[in-house]
C-alpha cells in the first residue's frame, strides 16, 4: 500500500493511452500515477475530441481539415497526475492533435477526462495562459473548455480570437461545433487591420489604391 518510485526512463501503458517520463511515482492506495520531468503521453482521440475554432462564417476561415479517424492526442509537460478516468498536466503543457498537425494547444494546466469505459476523451479543460492554434485561427485566454457530447468550446478569461486580419474580443466566446456558430457574450468588439480596411473602402469607391 505504499508508493513506489521508478527511475531510469520509465514508461507505462493504461486503458487511455501510454507515456514516459524521467520519474514515475506509483501510488496503489490512492490508485494514482505521478510522472515528473519530460512527460510525454499519447491518447487515442478523434476529430470531435478537439476544441474546434474553424468557423466557416467568420473571417473567411474554412473548417479545419480532418486528420482521420485514428487521430491521437500528444501531450508533453513537466508534471502529470493520472487517475483512472482523468489526467492533469502541469508546467509548460503542449498538446497537439496527431503528430505534426498544425492543431496545437499550450497552457500551464491541462485536464483531460475520459469516458466511463476508459476510452475516448470526453472533456478537455486548459487554464493559465492558454494559446490554441489551428490553420488560419488563433485564440488566447485564461481558460478553454471543450465538451465533446455537446460539441461546445468555451473561451473565457479576457479571450481573443484572431482570424486573418480580424481580431475578436469579448468577455466569453462560445463556439458551437454542431451549429457552426460563434457566440460572443458580454462587451465585445471586432478589430480590423487598417490596411485591410483601406483596401475595402478603396475598392467600394472604385479606387483600388484609395484609402481613408
């Protein structure tokens, strides 16, 4: 019933996935695994398990291209706490969907919750200096929550979403994967690069080189 310390580049495998670290601390009494130093983990995921930012109706950004049904979630961090059904990553967390794909998330805290059968990501929560990148879209904020069953991604904590030359600000963004819509709550505004605005006005006036 006491903890066991495992050194020498240990690795492990569970129902949710597999990983490695510099040090593993196995705690059978609390049914928990702690990993420290150079933590690298891979989970089976899927396209709907990832926070979606590609909204077709805004900024000319198309939906994010699918990477396939066998997509995997790769996470690296300084520390990890794992208990059956959930895992928490701390310290310079970096996650991406499918190796090499430009669908990345960085934060200082990342919590991943799995289904009752131990397979499939059901919820993703990232906190503290969150940066979420996808092709043509970049979001920043204090917290992002993705609920797989509802297909809802919520950005809060003074969030911003950058789409091309446009930047959206609000108290909270609610992105609905099912409806393909972005809802902005509270005080919100849309910022546009001055060069793009000049081009648009000039084109409307029939003067391609015009401006304000």
